[in-house]
C-alpha cells in the first residue's frame, strides 16, 4: 500500500478547480465581528462595574451582616 500523490481534478472545460475562497473569507470576517462584539461587551461590563464601585451606588450605613446579632 503506497501513498499516491494528490492531483487536482480537472473540470470538463480542461481547467483546474479553484479553491473556494469566499468561505474562508466569510469565516474570517465573521470571527472578527464576533471578537469585536466580545471586546465591546467586556468594556461595557467593566465600565458599569467601575461606576458601581466608585460612585454613590451603595448604602452609606452598615447593614449588620445579616447574622442576627
């Protein structure tokens, strides 16, 4: 059992088959759009967390810890 070299199949017109370029390009563009959306989400979540931590979005009085003392 030997390994045979891979050859391009010829079309009926006699030319070699071209690889499907639109599929990898579309996958690359889609992955970039998804990555950009993830970066925006991380930024927005971090910004809202920072605002909650550094602005007056909390009670100024102690709550007592909730242990019933």
